[in-house]
C-alpha cells in the first residue's frame, strides 16, 4: 500500500494531478484511528467525506460510523472543512 504524506494532499495545487479517492480514504483512516497522527474525528469525517465524493463506498460507510461518535457541531465543522478544502482544490 502506498503511503500518503498529509502535507502533499492537504496542499496539493490545482496544477498537479488530482488525488484519487484512496488517498483521501487513507487520510480518513489515519485520523479515525490515530495512525501517525492524534485521533481527530472532525478531520477523519472531512477526509472520508472528500473520498466519498470521489467515489469511495467504504468512505461513505466510515463517514457514517465516525459521525455516530460526533456531536452535531463537530459534524458541521467537518462539513465546513471539507467544503473549504474542495473550494481551494
């Protein structure tokens, strides 16, 4: 499995090839289980949301599972973060 550097995906410019759903799915996994980063369900939801938009069915399922552990305000923050990221990229 390929490793993805968080900075590479988070700061990808429009001039680069767009990252596939798997890259965003892996970021969601990293944040949801705390692999190499602290657990952050808002960030996990954000990345699963972006992966789901790019066609990952697994990300859709895991986004729901993560959301079950979050407050409404945390879900809203994750959705805003995903929209902001998508607007910039």
